[in-house]
C-alpha cells in the first residue's frame, strides 16, 4: 500500500502565495485526487479527531464548536472530537491517531511559521482512502488568548482541509476562502462548495460543484473565467479571477459590481484597492485601503499596504504608524518588520525577519541598509562636502589637479589603452601618461581607482588616485570622494589592502565594495545639478548608477527603486543624444 502525505495551510502573509496554492493539488469535484484520478476520501464517517492534552481549557470549547458547525449541516455527524490524543507533542512519525495538536514549539518544522494552523493528511495512493489527518495549531508564534483570533473560524477552515477540500478563494460564502483570519475575522458558516462536495461524496447526492469552480480548483483559470462570463451572476468570483490573471481594469469592474452601492464588504473593498494598487493608481488604492481599516482596524494587510503607499509618497511618520499597527496585530508579519527596519534602522527588526521571513533575502537587504545608514564612511548626504565638491567641479582641469594634490592626495594619470575620439577631453593632454592603467589595476577598461597609502606599489608615499587619460572630469571627482570615505573611516584601508592579496572575494566583501561605490554614485547623482559637469560626465554618472543598481538588485531593491523614481534611464537616453552630437556621426558606432 502506498501512503502519500498532503499538506494544507491557512492564511499566508501575501495574496500571491495564496494564489499559487490554487494549483497545489489536482481536484475531483472539489476534493483532492490521487495520481490516477481517484477522489481522496474517508471510508466512513464520522472522522474522529482527538485533542492533545496541552490545548488550554478555554480553547477546547472553541475547537469543538467548529466541529459542531460542520455537523449541523448534515444528517449524519461529520466530525467527532470527544477523545484525547495518546501523546501531547505532534511528530511526523505518529501514524493512525488522528488529532488536533497545540504546537508550542517546533511548528516551523512542519510548515510556514506565519500560518495560523496546518492540516496534514495521509491517503492510500491505490484507493484514495484517507487514513490519517492531523491539524496543527500554531501556538508557538501566536498568542491565541491576547490577539483576538477566532479559533472556531480557523478550525472550521482546517476541518474542511481534513476532508480533503481545497481553498476556494473565489467565493465570499465559503469557509475555505482566504479571509483575514489573523485580523480577527469571524466566519462560522459553510458555503455551497462545502455542502455540495460533502453531500456528493458522503451522502450520494447527485449534485456536483459548478463547472467554473471545477476549473478554478484545477488551476484552469481561463476556462473558469469563460464559464463565469456565461453565468453573469457571480461578479466577485469573476473579479477575483481577473485579478489573478493581472487584468486589473476588468477586476475592478466586476469587484465593484459585486460590492454594490453603499456596501462596505471588507474583503471586496480590499481586492478592489489591491487591483488599483497593481495598476499604480495610488490615490484610489489609498482611499479604499483606508476604507478597509475604517471597517476593520485589525486588517493588518490593509495597514501594511497603506504603510507601503505612504512610504513611497515620502510620508514616513504615517507609514511607520501603519506598519506598527500591522505588526501589533500580526507579530509574524515580516513585511511590516522589514519596512519598520528601513524606517527606524533598528537592528531588532533583523531578528523579526530572521524568524519569520521565508528566506534570508530581506534580512540581507535590511542589514545592508542599516549598515549604510550607520556606516562611518558614508558621504552621500554630507552637505558640507557637497559644497566643497561643487566648488572643485567649477575649476579648470589644471586647477582641479592642483587643488586635490594640495589636499595631500597623489594623482597618477595613466594610459587607458582605449581609442579615444579627438572631441573628448583627456587628462593626457595635460600630463602625458607614461604607464598603462592595466599594469597597476590589472583591468584595462576602468576609468579610475583610489589606492590607500602603501596599499600598492603605486601608492607607496600617499593616498593615490590613478585615473585613465581618457576619463571624464567626473571620474576624478568620483575618486576624490572615495578619498573622503577613507578619511571618514581609516579602517577601510585595511580591508582594501587585504583584497589585493586575495584571488577570490567573498559575497560579503563584494557587498562592501558595492556599498562603497553606491555611496559615491548617489552623491554624484543627487548633487548633479549643483556640480559643473559636461555631457560626458552626465552620461558616465547616470550609466554607472544604472549599472551599480543592477549589481545590487539581489540584495538591495531600494537601488532599483531609486533608478525608477529618479527616471535615470530616460535621463541617460537624453544625454546620449547630446553626446553623439559632440562626437560626430563617424563616432556614433
């Protein structure tokens, strides 16, 4: 006999995860099926689920009420919750004893830590007969006494999974829908989906679920939409499916129809707001998310989305208020942790991320941003330095070289080995280079580099800027800014010297190099209008900013966001047109 396990969770942090789970298992008229197409069912009713002894007394009655709801709809009892489990602690090795377990430690071993509960089923692959089902309640990360969660509502949902029923997100009247349970949402009813499916399989009722729902539960969204378009009387289902298919205008149209005039359905309003947000219609999204929190101040998802909107609009205090509200309602909401960490730069939110985030990416992003915010060498927001560099940029090339050298910095102009058009300014016309850049840097194509004193043979006596003979003026300013970073934090030199002796560089070391470079590029970009720059400088700065943002994409999405908000690509395109005019047609290639 082949035994197969099925895992089903309720309430995930993002709607996206919920959407993905639609096609998690194939279905047969509303229940899971075997690989050969047999429905997964219990052989007999009632299903006896024993309660673990460690379930607090005040919660045991809430759990039994959930079974009572199921039993009240049918002529025969569906669930019996009168026994206690033989063991208190759930283990995957337990077999044969169907139970409901209060998991105070180790919940994360079986499922996503942000889930309120989890149902684990086992069935006979040859026959489809269910042989075991266990419901795990997340008491490790959620305080069911203080946070106002309705355990009965949650257990009604999970008992549906114990019967092998699937999530049904496209019905407002289904216990298997995704409701904001972590916001204290209460729904103690069964919908037509649950009633029809159970009656069909366990009470020989010939009725079957509607075809659109069959398609939906099998992940055939386009066919489900076609069937719903024919029906013309299920606007919520149709609107939700259009949202899943990223057709947001259609989604808004049908969800608004489902809402009706003067209605305040929290879930429908949320999805309309979310569709507006996906369309980048921020005013309407903000207005409707605010309506949602006015209806239910505990809707943590709406608070989080409002926080993200306010954050994007630069209203940091309002954003912080919403994220704080979301986290107080749902302590496992790692997205709120992430944004609060970005706003406050408090390292305590790193522990929140490490505990609840599904991977380490957000922790790395936040750690990098906190490091930049608190770093000892950062210069991008230094106003006095901006004034100094603005004055420097207005000097003639010879005066620039002289001014920097008077600041105890050595400058060596080297051959880049590139074919430089005559129209482009070169430092080599001022001081003829004697050495190739690649002989020092090992790289032919770089424009410049800053070396600490005694870091390299070329910088034996002083901090040294090596610069290509064809580099634009901004490159010298760029490297001089690196000098300022070094002066703010002399420890950087020890790190830089160590890199010269290595054949391979670790990911953490690469991120430090990226952070240092990004700090300078942000300085140049944010102060570009004050600096005296020509077209070659503008092309160089904007192109390097875009290139660095791409390198940082895997750990710092704020870099990509800056590129988007500042419209750097459009700026670069305009400057390239001017640059080509400068070079002349023969150099355009």
